[in-house]
């Protein structure tokens, strides 16, 4: 859950404003104490930080801005998908072409058509609002990105706290609808095994979110249950046909491998015919090198696609020595990055939670030079032009009173089977110099909230 910002400053961008609507704070019908208590009661067990100031209201966008987030996300996801599919060699060849380690993709099914059909099934970009509107910094494409349960829970809170009904797509419902599409297209019974591990939860978490996920499936007529790896053989229903022909992959294979959890039960389920979604090929769409390919431009891109990428995707390049074009002029790429660190961000092509991200304007000169040299020596990173994020006001509460802060949110609209699935936001309620420009919940205590719009 990471992106990059600097300390909020400046005026509110018009993209955030709707002059025809009231201030959402004026619609709150609960006291600060009641709102604070409700947040704690409803969100316990999720990743939403519940220490310090909490949001007293959602981020409320004009309808045009809210819808634009999903349009930008959907269009750029399609371009990233096509850029990855254009690489030769099937999915194993694409792993190699993007410089990834094949051992990190142990659950590639070998069913290339299936992998291709569902590789972009679940996605969550990280977007900031720059001078020209939404700027997409990176994609999270998998079944394990944060946001669905948190956004669902926060939206439920705001429906109780505000007099006027606000609108937001429900990520849990949208995910079920995506699985309904799979069942309809493949003629499968409505039965899904949610595959995960209790050990993936936070120490202070409970399992209520699992019950919420299961309830969403069951409400729509699915047989659904949660399976840890040591119980997964139960889902196979041997002898006979599969009890659960579909699996929701709620885990990252690398996390299980690091913790010594065997993937063999999962492979066994796949060999027996379980369709595990999203497939592991989705991880290649999250590889930041794919964004660099789109930013640089592919021969098959139309003028309209290039224009959209130029408008909504910050200039992004692979860290490969050579000449490149930047702001209308030719440059040697390594020299450009070293000469103007305040204009760029270095990111490992594969990473999460703020790992291996360095923001030039927040780095010491020697650290920047060392990181740039290493990035160009290995070729495993991308460099992206820094986007100064716009700020907007948000009302916060400490449980006794409310106050307004100017924050620079990272907005994350979620897509499930290409349909909108709600939007979350991360931000710092106060400047956090230790974060060095990286917005991370787990590493630096960023706050979370839901993004809604007007009915």
C-alpha cells in the first residue's frame, strides 16, 4: 500500500470541489465521540489504523471526478495488459521478458488461455491528483491488495454518520459479481473456496472480515467457505467432482514461502481442476516495467491511447542506459536522473509496502547516486517523474472534537472484472518526515478512508 507524496501545500485543486454541494461536515449527524466509537467498533480487525486522529467524514468527490478515477484505471489497465500480452513466449516467456524470477511464479497454471482471460480480473491502481488531474503511479493486480474490506467497512460507517446518502461502489459485492460472470461464462456451479491463512492477519485482528466476505458470496447464492492450506484438500471433495470449482486466492505465494507454508495443497487443487482466481499471471501486470512500456509507447497504440497515457501516466522509463526523450529534449537517461533528483522517483519493478522506493527530493545526494547506479547496473527498476500531489481538506476527530486538515491523498479505485469496486484513500493526517515521501500504512502509519460521491 504505497505511493509517494510530499508535505501538503497549496490550494485545493478544483478536481476535488463541487460548488453546488454542501460541506460534508455539515451533514454529519453524530458527535465526534459517537463517530470515533463507531469507527473503532466497526473497523476492529481490519488494517485501518485506529490510533491518533481518525477521519470524521469520507472523502467526497464530485460525481465527474469519482467516475473519472475508474475510467482512467480501466483504460490504463487495458493498455498494461495488452503490453504484457504482446511479449513473446507465453506466460513463462513474459516472466523472463520482464526480468522476473520464474521461481516467484510457482502457481502459473500452464493453462495460458485461462491465465490470459483472468490476469486483469482484480486491480487497484494508486493515483494522485496532479496539475492536470489523475496521475496513475502504479498498479496492484492480484487478489491480495488491501482495500476491499476496509473500503466496505468505512462506507458502512459513513452511511450511519451522515444525513444525506452518499454513493460508493461496494468492493465486496463487485468481486462477487466478477465471480458470477466466471460461473456464467464457464458453466460452473456457484461454489467458491476462499483460500488464505489466519497468519496473514494483523496481531490485533479478528476474523470478522472473513465472515463478511463469505456472507457476500452466500447472499448471492454461492456455496462458500474459507480454507487454510492444510484444509484445502477438503475443498476437492474426493472421490467425485470438485466441491469448489472456483478458488479466490487471498494470499501471496511469496508470503507463504517465506513463512514455510507449503504451496503443494494449492497445486494439488489446481491439478484437480480448481480455477484459482486471480491467476498468478496477474502479478506481471503489477510489474512496474509494464507501466514503463506503456509510458514509452508501443507500436500498436493509437494516437488516442498515447494521448491518454501521456495525460494520466507520469513519464516512466526502464533503468537501462541509453538516450531518451524527456520534455521535448534528448537526454542520456542515467545522467538526467542524477542531475535532477528532485524530479524523479526510483522504484523496484517488483515491490510493495514502500520497499525499494526512493524519492529523489527526499534522498541524500550520496544515497541517490548509489541507488541510481545500482538501478542501472541491474535493470530491475523503473524511474518515474515525480508528481506534486494536490491537496484537499478532510475533517478529523480525536474522539472529543473535530478539526480540518489539508492532506494529499493517494486514491485507489478498485476494479473487479472491469467493473467499479469502490475507492479507498491513504494520507497523512500530519506531515511525516520519516516517510520520506512514501505513503505507506504498514511502514509509516498512513491513515485510510473511503472515497465516496454524491447520489
